[in-house]
C-alpha cells in the first residue's frame, strides 16, 4: 500500500510513478475526495470544540444557579449536527481508503520502464547455464510422474493453485 502521507503531499508524483507501471490514477477524483475529507474533518473538529465550550457553559450556569435549559438545547442541536458530520466523515474516509487500497505499489526507481516482463533487464548472471543431454522437466511434471504431487486432489479440496504432497 502507498504511504497515505506521500499520497497527500504529492499526488501528482504518485500518479506519475504509477503511470510507469501502466496504471492510470484518477488524480481529479483523488484530489476531490481528499479535499472533501479535509473540509468535513475541519468542520467536525470545529463543531466538537463548540459543543465542548457550550457544555462547560452549562456547568457554570448550573453552578451559578442560572437556567441552563437553552444551553442544553443548543448542545443537543450541536450533538445532532456533530453526529451527522461524523457519519459523513466516516463515509468520505471509507471511500478514500477504498480508493487507496486499489492503487498498486510504486515501482523502485531502478526498475526499467515497460508493461510486461519482456522489458526486464538482466543485471547479472552467476555461472553458466547447464547443458543437458535430455529435455529437462519442470517440478510439476516431475512431481506428477513420481506420484509425489497431486494437483487434482488439491483442486477438489482448496481450489486452483494448490497441491497436495504424498509420501
């Protein structure tokens, strides 16, 4: 997952880095979501502060023997508005998180440009590849021939891409 702080600080650079991977990030959608999250979060925090101040004023009014009913009604109204804003904030944050979770990881700077493994570059080679007098088999064919790997049984039990081992 991409660091949310990096994404907030420079979404254009992240979009450019993702383009190297062949992924097109909807920068306008992300920017709109992040702007909405900020606005709602600031409004929510402001409303919480107002509610806290009014609640303290209720305590002072009661201690002074004054009628606190109007302040209590005001705090109740603020609480209702605050609940609505918190629900909106949760919804926006959820949408933003969903957007971020669907972004692929960033490529390391040293990774060559390209959309497939054909663009990969061989960096180094250790030793020489062996020459065989016969056609070598891969591990799947060998496992099945030696009756040590059973892909059909694994597919019945767990689904594809699993194997059961025997012996």
